[in-house]
């Protein structure tokens, strides 16, 4: 029986009834996409031109339209390192307290406009995430503070420094305690500086606070190994991976690193037939669960009992004693068998911040011999060093009156503290409150002094995310405002006239330079460090420390009540970037929702309790949120994303969603996303959500192709048997097949490697000046993203399998869109690209109707210089992020993916100036370059040795909608799951 795929529950119900679901679809060019005034009113200019169609007078009318004249100011005195029109790249580091990535910053005329991954980094290896890609827009955020503030009013650095130094000296004399509260600091130079600062002011206590801590893992490793550390994981060495509520491909710890490692075990290139197997036990459907070969739904209260059951299964087979524990229904014998068959080549991880659960994980990994193979306790991860007890003790100290002041750096406890009300009351009457926030966030609004920090793209620093692996942050632009780096403020208050850039350089000169032997002079060493952006020391391979077993236990599952699973979205994260419109409008790869958080419930839970999509419910009688019915949500649980409900984020982020940090599980002074029980009550209200999955659909056609590993080994064309049949039967056209001489650009996407991380969506948006349209326009199907990430379900609605498919313009050689354009605004180039001439487009949208892939976008409004769309394109500051090599489209124009033609031209001109041929892999599209799993290959199809040509020679290769004979140059490789046939 042929496998059926569906995109939404409405599609699923229609499919079950064997009726077409096309009537449910509202394409972006339908009458429902128009305002009431547009329907009832008189014909607009656009409607007039649309009705004229192929008329010559329409062309004549459009040709009379003129673009506004804008005069350029010549650069008379050009800096030596700057050539107008030529980008410069600077190696730097992204670290926001939660996530780390070594990066390259692309600048044009001294403006950072694009972030790429640094391929020299052994940690991130050219990969990035959506938040890293979008971080360049934060530099040009209108909400950034322009100067220091005192009592909420504008001030200057001289006044602020004088008063703060006087108060610090007075507290030092009186012995009054001051708390320095920061996020986890991974910079060795900054840690050294803070140590010197607290030595000068011994009454200052430094604590590190993480929004989502991992102290449970650190304590477990201290118990078992005597080291309170987070180890390095090597998913590439794991033949079997088992994850418990750990979204390691999405948000857990180091998703870029883990995605890169994970993909290496899933690729089937060059005749490879071995592939890793992935089991996922989780409450809410995550990116990792969507990619798993086998996924098990569990309640948070069941996790420890299931882990203990798995431990006992393995212990029995390895001759170890079993541990008595509560009974649990979940079957784990198959999982245990696979783990035992891969002893020393397996990996178990848990994302739950619970000591007992992490002790069980350690015990299982020890039984399997994974330490020293897939887990490295000697090379440690330096993220997430915070301890929840420090925060609780700080609140107690502040409330007791023992502290005279508090200093905040890169933390916002007034927003994300689980005990927010206690915290706000504790600091209310303190004589000194200082914030280094870059915007007037919730905590900064409570402070006496706000000393705005530089954006990271304006700063100097270093980082050691993993022991022995260093990277550097360097400014890529002069400070835009009168801000000052946090470290420079500390130096000033210490009475040190040295700048932090000098301090950083001197620290490396005295500490790290003597440890190396490659460079004879420090200047060369330092130049190389800044140029590469990374520096790695040799790590001595050592045996893992001995394992110290402790008694294991698991709480009894089956807590009464509805269990809550809070989770982190790959877009909003913990809420730091709520004012970033790129991230707000990025469709969540699981729910495809934008601009909101919501309560996810299972279809069966919805049926049982009479709940429908977008019904508003009340959680614990306090928080009102709409319902989103999510296949894969565990029965008896609900899920809610953190990172929303900001009140002081800025014009974009304020009031979007609800703050649910008060629902965190704080039992035993810990901070957990899971384990809280809540009440849920239906209200009479409804709330409209902006979902994107059914905007652009290709219903009723064999789009998704997949198989299982066993069948693939026997027949590499398994799951793709119809490919040759379509090619043979669809070889006809009224038009001659185009022929190419030197270049025919093509792109290949490996569905086995694509995890659905959506990094490509934001990378494409940043590169190609794609507009933000806002929630109301998204609801009308008018989202402008050139890259669409389609999510498909198969199997049952409560427990589906998931498959992701990136869809952009397929660059068809027999393109249906080209034939119907009345003004030849879309044409075919001699290099196989489907081109758009924006100034010729009159907006009939015939091309959109005729595109079977639904990848063309129409500008319903002027999204730039329009107060109705108050995002970055409507701000003089926000416009600085725009790529000058790509046209900003106007109202009434159709746009689409161009295969980053500006990058193609750049590399062609570069090769021409160097009198050489283009090299394969030299041209990287934005989506390809940012992909952490290398799922996308781009190149010249005329070069049979190119990677993209080799991908097209495999039996897994197919095209979308092959029966239509559109001859796309974008191809896909079938999805292969490592499941039992």
C-alpha cells in the first residue's frame, strides 16, 4: 500500500475521507487575499493592468513609470582596505550567553550585512543557526540604547563613571555586599578581568546565571567522575543514538556541532550502506524527534523510570546487578539490544536538568563503554556554568538587606526568572542597581544606571567554548552609538586607563603566546589569530576518569494532573531576540506558526476535551493562550514555548505571546522545563494564529519519496522507482529543449541530511533583502520567504513520522511561468537561470498561477519606506543591513529565488580577473553556505565532475512533480530511514 502524506490535520481528515482537500487551500492570489475595500471599491491601477493582460497598451503604460532619482555621494578619500563594491570578511565570534558559533562577518562599505560560519573552526565547522544568521539585524535595532542613562534620563559617561566609582568605593569601605550577576562567561580574558575587578572590590560577589541551566549534568558528573563538567559529545562516532527530551539538533547545548556530527552518520554517498540509528524519547515533538528513526512519546514523569528500565535491560545482558524500580509500560528491549550491539559506539543523552536522571544516563553510558569514545570528559564544554542555587541565594541576600547593590551583565532576571516577583521586590530599594543591557529591557528599566554595552559586532573579546579551542571577537564596524563595552567599563571603574583591546592582546601575549612554538614573534601570532578567528591547542588524549557508581533511583511515574512541557524554539530561544522581526516571522519547523506562542495539545486530547484549533485556554487560571493541535504531542501533556511575552523588548517584540517562565519547575532549587503539573480551562474566546504550512501546496502528487535502509541496500532506487517512468513518459514539450555551452547551474538537496533547522530560510532572507510583512499579512498567505521549508507527516495523526523538504524556485528549463508573462519579465538565461526583470513586471501574477511549485511571491504593498510595515526596511538604521548587490523590490512586483545570482557573478568576475576557470564549490548559495549538515550542493551541471553532477547520478535523485516535464535543475535525494523493513 502506498504511503500517504499530509501537511495539516485538515488535510489528514480529508485524506481519510478520500476527498480532495484543494477546497481548503487559500492561495495567495485568491479573492480571500484581498481587503474588503479592495473587493468593493473601484478598480485600482494594478487591477486595471491585470485586466489588460497581454495588451500592448499595458506595456506602454508601465514603461512610462519612473524610479525615484537618488544621488550617490562619491568616496573621495578611500581607505586602503576598502574597495567600493567589494566585500570584506572578518573572522569573529557569536556568543550570546546561550549559543556559540565561530563566524565570518561580511561587510560592504564598512557595514556588516551577512553572517557566515567559519570553516576553520573545529567546533562549528562553517555551520550556523537561524539566530546566528539573524543576529546581524540586532546591530541595526532602533531599540538599542544610544548613550548611558541615569535614573531613566540621558546622561554621559563622565557623570555615570564618577558616581558609580564613588558608590563602589563607599560600599567597599562599609563592607556592603554587591552582586555581579552575569550569564556564563566563556572568555578567558574576561574571566581574568572580572577576577581582578573582584580582587579590587572584595565585597563584590560574582555569580553566573543561565536562563536554562545544566547544573544537573554537572552535579552528576561530579558525583560519578569527580569533575563538575559538561563533556564533549561525538555523535559522528555513535552507531546508535538515544535521546531523552534532548533536542540536540535544534536547541540543546551545541546544535551546530551536533548537527554536523549527526549528519556524517546519516549520509549515503559513494556506495555507503551503513547508517546510524536514532531513537528519541520525548514529550513534545522536537526537531530531533522529527528526524528520529524511532520516536517514543513519554510523559516527563516517566523519563526516570524508562531510563531505569533501559539500564536494567542492559545490566542483565552484561552481568550487572539490576535495580528495583517502578513499572513502566514503554518497551525498551529493542533499544537495549541495539545499544548492546553497538557497545562503545553508542550514545545516550538527556536534556532534563535533573540530577537523578543524569546519574541514570551516566550509568547506562558507562555500562556500554561509551566514555572515551562517544563521550569525552577530558575535553569539556564551557557553556552553561550557572548554578540555580546561586540565584536563589542572591535573591535571599538582596531581600535580607545585606547587599547594597547589584550589577547585571547579559542577564534579564526581571523577565526570565522563575521567581520574578520575588526578584523585583528584592532589588526595588537597593541603593545601587547597574545594567549593561543594550536595550531598555525589563531588568534595565528597574536600574538606577544603564551603561549600554556594545553590540558584539562592535566589540573585542575571546572565547573558549570547548577546552583548548579558542576563538576571537573583533569589531567589524565603528561604534554606531555612544555605547561602551562591558569590559571597558570594568577597567574604567578599576582606574585602569588601558582599553580592553589592549588588555586582551596583553593577556594573550603573556599567557598563550609562550605556550606555542610555531611563531617566532608575537605580532605574527596575534595577526594569525585574528585573521583565522580561531586558535587551537593540542589536547593530550587521556583515559576517562574512573567511574564511581552510586545508588540509582527513579520516581514513580503517573503524576496526577496535566503535565507541562516547556520548550525552546529555534527562532525565539530564551527571548533575547524578541525584537528581531526576521526571527518572529520565521515559521517554526514543527508547528509552522509565526509571531506567537501557544499551547500544543494532541489531536486525541483535543477531541476528548472539545477543543478546537485557536480556542483560547487558561493555564493555572492566569495565563491565556490559544490552542494549537500538534500531532506527536504526548497524550496527557501540553507544550508551551518560552521566550515570548516581553514587555520591554521594543516595537517588534513587545506584547507578542505570553511569558511562561513562572511555570518553570523549581523543585529542589533547580530550574527545569519539564515536570510541572498545571490546570487547563477552556474560555469562550478564540485567537487567530499565523500558520504557513498550507499557504503553498502541491496536493495529490508524489512529492515525498523515502525508503528504509534494508530496502535501500537491496535496491538503491528503492522509494524512487517512478523516477525513470516519469522521465520516459513525460519527454515532450511544445518548446525546444534548451542547450547550454559552459554553465548550467543546478542544486541538489539531500533529504537524509536536511534536519529542518530553518537556517537556510534566514540566511536567504539576509542575503536577498526579503521583506518582513507582519502577522496579518502572514495570515493572508503573503509571507515573502524565497526558501520554503515544507513539513510532511505520514502515518497516524497522534504519532506521525515527519519529513522536511526545502522548496525554492526549481529553475526549470521548461518553465511554465515564462510562457505566460505578458511582458517577458521572467525569462531564461543562457546559464539555465529563470530570471526576473523587476522593472518590467506589471503584477498580473500569471506566473504565480502557472508555477506548480508555488515558489513565487508577490509584493502586495511597498514594504520599504511604509509606516504600515514598521520593520527594518522602514528605518534608516535598519536599512543598513540591506545587501547592495540585490534590488529591493517594489509594490506590484513578483519575486523569487535566483540561485544567488549575485554570488555567481561575483565569483565569475573574480575568476576572470585571475585568468582561471571557476572551481567547483567556489560558488556557495546563501542557503548552502549556512547549512550545518551540508544538505545542499550547488554547482555547474555541465561539469560532470562537480559535486552536484555526481549527486544527480545517484539512483536516489528525483525532481519535484516530474510528470509535468518542467525540467527543474533543482533535484532531491530520497529520504532513507534506518528502520527495520
